[in-house]
């Protein structure tokens, strides 16, 4: 059952700021739209770069909906493992487990923006994760690299 109210979560990588999750009244419609858009993709005709862009965006979009009270990142990971395998990639869920903190932080970064402070959504962390997973990339995945220092500095300044 999908959540019945709106949520926020203090994100350590954002110094306690939250990502804006989908309104609970729009969960089904938003997921329906995301899956409809994904169904139109033809991965066989895409370059590796385009595949990475699209998989990162799709993952980010469905995670941002956050339909459940708990377990959204785990659910997204299991779904993406099965989905990618159905597309012909050889993906093992163990990779998600071994990089779970980085994966979650990458999802947070892909869904957080504060334009007034010059902070845009950043898919680069998810792309690195998927490049390693799908194409044997050699990116170093460190959670500390996902921290947005602008948020820390601005919140510290506001506390004074």
C-alpha cells in the first residue's frame, strides 16, 4: 500500500535538508507516467552514454516518488536489478548492497536542487554507479563526494 500522507526526511548528505518527494495524492499517476515514458525507450539503438543518462534519470524519477513509508531505496535497487537484467544486462544485486550508502546518496543528489544557492540536481553520481555496474567502469564511489558543501555553509551561517 502506498503512503497516505506527505513525507520529508533529514538527509545527512544535505545537512538535514530534505528532498521534495511526490505528493501522496499523485503517487500512482506519477509512477504511471514514469513507466509510460520508459516503455517508449529503445535501448538497443542508444550509445552507452545515452543508456547511462536514461537509466540514471529513470531510477531518479521512480525513487523520487517514494511511494512507501520505508524501503524505497531497497525497492528501487531490486527493481532496477531485475529491470536491467530483463534488458539483457548482467546485473547482480550484490553490487547495490555493497554500495548502498553511495547509491542512496546518489539518488538524493539526483533529486535535490536549490537554485537560489546555485545548486542543481546532479545525476553524475548515479551515472558513475551505473557505469561501473553496466560497463565495468572504474569510478571510485565514495559517499563523502556526494555532500553538498553549499548547504552546510549556508545552514551554518543561518544558525549564527
